[in-house]
């Protein structure tokens, strides 16, 4: 059977040090009703990955269990990463590509 799920895509614009704890909590409160979240414009440095981890931690505190993966950096004038976050009760990761 195919289950229904909600997909959310968000261009978060410079996800890294620029997102403080208040913004992270606000983002979590907005996206927690989705099952899969695709985020664009994650900074390629460690701050981008840490901001995604902080967001997933905030989501985990909201009552559901979440997991995530972050893409390699794009190759362009303005490199960025993409983050994919999913609610583990609805979605499971099949394999790394």
C-alpha cells in the first residue's frame, strides 16, 4: 500500500550561523506537521550542517522522531547544500546514494 505523506520544500536562505535558537524553534514549529522536508541554501561550511542538526533536535523535542541527511556541496558560483529531513514514523531511508 502507498501511505499518504506531506512534503514541504523551503528555501531557507543562508542556513548556518545566521539562524539563532529562536529562528530554529520557529522553523520547527512551522514544519513539524510535514512528513518530509527539503531545505535549500544550506551553508557548505560546518555551520550549515550544525544548523540543520539543531533544527532536527528542535523537531525531535516536538514529540516525533526525525532523521536527516545533507547533500554534498553544489558546484557553482554560490555553492550550497540541500538537507532532507523526515519523520521516521512515516518515512524510512532506503540507502545512501
